C-alpha cells in the first residue's frame, strides 16, 4: 500500500510543472538580479563587473535615500491606519453590531478586491482640479471653503497624503474582517466577566480584547507592512511618482532607474535593497512577537 | 455606567455609519457619473445625473478600446487560474499526502516565494523574455502569473490537505485505485470548496495586476485592462475626461464587483486565510 504513496514517478509528475515554472520565473531571476547588482550597464551597452560599487554609491544617492525614506514613511502610516481603523471597526462589529454585522462587514470589505489602478483613477477624479473641480474640491467650494480648493495631486505633500488615504480606504475593511475573526474567538463569558468587573469600551479593548488577539494583530501588521513596502500600482496609477520625484517610492525608483535610464545593475541593486527590507521586517516582527508570546 | 454604555453604543454606530458612507459613496458616485451626458459635467461633480447616458460605455468600449483590453485580460486570466490551481493542488498533494524525503524542503522553497518582491525578477525576466520572444506575448504574462501565484496557492492547499483524513486515501488504495485516481477523483472533490476560494484570491491577483503587464507588454493591441486603463485616462482621457473616462473606470471594476456580490463569503474567507497563515 505504501508503494502507491512512494511512487517516485508520480511525485515527479505532480511537482515538476510547478517547480520548473517557479524556478525559472522566480528563483533563478532573483539570484540573477542579485548578480546584476555587481555590474554596471545594460544588455545593449554590455556589462562591466564593478564589485560592490553600486552598493557604495547607493548610500550617497540622494534620490535613493529620499525614496527609501518615503517608502518607510508610507508603510508606517498606511499600516498604522489600516490596522488601527480595522481594529476599531472590528471591535465595534462585535460590541455594537453584535450578530447583525454581516452586511456591513461585507460592504466595508469590498474595496480591497477592486483593481488598484481603477481605484487610483477614481481618486484622481475625486481630487481633480482641472478641467473640472473634482468631488472634494467641488464640495469644498459649495461649502464656501474656497481657500482649501487646491491641486491636491499637483503638490508633493498633499499627493502623498492622497495616496495614503486611498490605500487606507482600500484595505481597512479587509483588516476589520481579519481582526473580527480573531475577536469572535474570544469566549463570550470572558468579555461578560470583564464587563461585570466594570470594564467598558476603552478599558475593555485595552486590557481584555487587544491582549487576547495579539497574535492575529501581529500577523495583520506583518502582512500590511509586507504589502505596503512593495506599493507600486497605486502610486504609478495616481501620480507616477510625481510631481517631480516627490512621491517616488523605492519600487518606482527601481522601475525608473531600470527601465527609463536602462541602468540594469543599479536598478537591481535597488531591488535587492527592497528584498532585504521585506525580509528584515518579517524576521524582526516575527522574532519580537515570539519573545512576547513566550 | 448605563449612560456610558449607551454613549459608546451610539458613538460606535455613528462611527460605523461614517465608515460605511466613506466606503460606498465613491463607488456610487463613480457609477452615477458614468451615466452623465457631456453637458452635465459643467454642474458640480456631486450632482446626480439627469438620465442614463449609455453612450459613454459604448464610447469607452469601442473608441477607448476597452473591449480589446477586456478580451486580453480574459485570455490571460483564465489559463493562468486553471494552471495555478492544477499545478498548485498537485504539488500540495504530493507534499502533504505522499511519502518522500524532500517534501518539507520543497514546501519551504515555495513558501520563500511569498516574501520575494515582484520588482526583483523584472530585469532578468525582461532579458529572458526578450531572447525567447515572450515579450509582447500573452503567454509570457501567463507564465509569470503562475509562478507568482503558486507559493500562496501551495501554502493554502497544503493546509486544506492536512484536514483530509488519510484513512480515505488508504481505503482507496485498498480498493485498488492508483495515485492519479486518488488525486483527481478523491482528493479534489473533497476539497472543492477550497478550490473556489483559492481561485477567487488568485483571480483578483491576476486580473488586477499592473506591474507585469506594463513591463512585458508594450503593444497597444495586447494591453490588459489595467495597462489599458492607465493609457485610456492618459491619452484618450485627455480629450474625453468626462463620461467615457468614468465609464471606463466602471468597466474595470464591474467584473470584480459582480464576483464579489455573488461570492463575497468565499472571497472574504479566502483572502483573510492567506493573511492569517502567512
């Protein structure tokens, strides 16, 4: 009987297609890209080996440093916003809406399934100023707040905040459902007992609910950081890094140095940094969470 | 204490109501605006449309080429989904249910892929595709979607196969079934629900992708919806910034919206299970 489950030929047939595609389109290109980062040039101009020069130069590249900082700032803000609003929503789903929250949960969840590009186009319409005042500007104008009517996407600072708001809008409902799943696992009598002891609202959340859903809260944060550090589509579609390079995150900087300036070696170096960043965040938070659980 | 409870109750309801409004209103506004006729765009943007100006959709579909983009997206999405599911289920089955030494190593190799940012493979793949004629070829997109769809798919499938009792497989072997029959006729029907929820998660990943489509496809006839939409609002949208642009954005979100309206429970389950376990 065991021989059926040890059939080497069948194992090969089952795993080879997936393994071959994964190796040739993910793993080998990743290693190849790390290789590129030790070279200067492009396939057209040819490559010259320069050792660690790209890695040295990158730290004096102001554009890289500002993109790096922008990505960190963006990931920090969006993760905080998504997880925090998600948590508040989830707590209210449980405490206020109780069993009747299905429809509301479903509705607030849905923006996450929409294409980032379409959402970005929608937001560019919402924050538009020409040729026609967009939703926000026309509302401001009708409320006689004309001094606030502005080119939201034409200024680096406000454009950055529009991207942050947009991505929080897209995924707060997703995190609410994720955390809600953890909340309903808390036994009802625990919450009741805390209530009888006089805990209410804030206290109940702070001392009972949050400690009990800590593991799921931490995986939500990791998942969010991992996604937001790689943000690309929202930014490309909304501002394409502009005006100037004021909203150019690490991923956009990589893309532009690789494809607009044809610097394969340098673009790969930026990509390697992105890889290291994603690995570090995951490992760091993983270790931190382990320490706290033990 | 009672007053406090009533207060937090009311506050909570107001908060949720505002969040609901913020979530739903932009989409309602988008769809309403897509039915406005050109002259109505001189009214404030929040005004309701006076009628149903369906011409916007016809313009977006034909002059704006959304029809072609739709077709390309469908040509790419369905083969990708089918192969992600087949390859993923087969690999997970071999890892979880069959007996061999390297199964955990292979699982780890795939799981590592979850963390790899897509940007890092772009340049080497661009070079490979350039040499093998896969640039400006929808097949090139299908390959990369399968490759990036597999890690999460295999991870989720191994989870589902864990819950499948080994006794069922052993009983089938006793009855003389071979391994392929066990895979296709026993294991797949028993976890068919997870097929649907994984298919949905992967559908949104493939259908919504921009980065691979904009890197590997430059021929305007082969653009998918997302690259087409960026282009639509870029070139055509400069002239037709009113109704047809709103109609084209609506067209891009309608398939995902319909799918979500019908299958929201499975979508929510599938998408969140990927996050909790990852």
